[in-house]
C-alpha cells in the first residue's frame, strides 16, 4: 500500500522526520551496522511502499538487536506531546491525585484533536474512541484503513509517546509498554 496522495507533502514530512528519529535511535541504542541494515531501502520514502518496508524493517530490527534493544529503539522514535500543553493536567493531578480525571482531560483533548486537527466526522470520532485506536501515526492509520497488520514492535513508538505524557504529568520515570489490545493486532 502506498501512502495516499492527499496531504502528500505532510506525509513526506512525517516520513522524513520519523526515519531520521529511527536512524538516530538505532545509532544510539544498537549501533551503526545495525542501523545500516534496518534502514535499507529508505532512500526515497515518498515512493516507498511504506507499510511493507516497515514490516520488514521491524523484523530486521528485532532479529539484529533483540527484543529489549528493539523496544528501546522504537520508544525513542515517538513523537513528543508538547509539555506546555500538559501543564494544566499536571497541576490537576498534583492538586487532586486523581489519575482518572487526568485521563478524562487527555481524552477530551484527543477527541478535540480528531475533530479539529484531523477534521473527522462525529461518527468517525465515535468509532475511533469505541475501538480505542489511540495512535496518531499516519502509518498506523494506513494499516487500519487497509485492514493490514504490522508487527507489535512498531507500537512501542506509540508507547514512547504515552510514556512521555505520563512522565511529564506524574513527574516520574516509567518503563513504558504496549497493551494487550495492540498486541492482538
């Protein structure tokens, strides 16, 4: 499956940014030789068959770096939620200790993001929320739209995203992980 033509420049920007993060994390965690092998075939991400390449790259990564280092690499590739946007939630948790309230606040922001930023209809927003598709990644959206699968290892990128959110709110380190729902895909 090729990336959709709509928003191609935005997608190209995302791909280039994500591949640069992946390359840097591979160098840092697994080393240059593993980076070269995992990154093979990424010279032109705008025309790559992105989902197939991702499947193969995740397989190469896990085979070459092992489970623990592979997870560390992928968590390091996460997009980062702006810390400034989390300060109200952090203050609320500090004042109340109520993590359920923090979760509801994050949920409201997520639904607003779906409506206002992604311009999804109320029906699609309800579907995303009901099915618990909380990954903002364009690659994962393509996987879900196409009914395809991708290795669970890729979901550690999303785990890194949520890890950063909760570490900022709670002001504590977290080990991060992937939930059972993602593991079933």
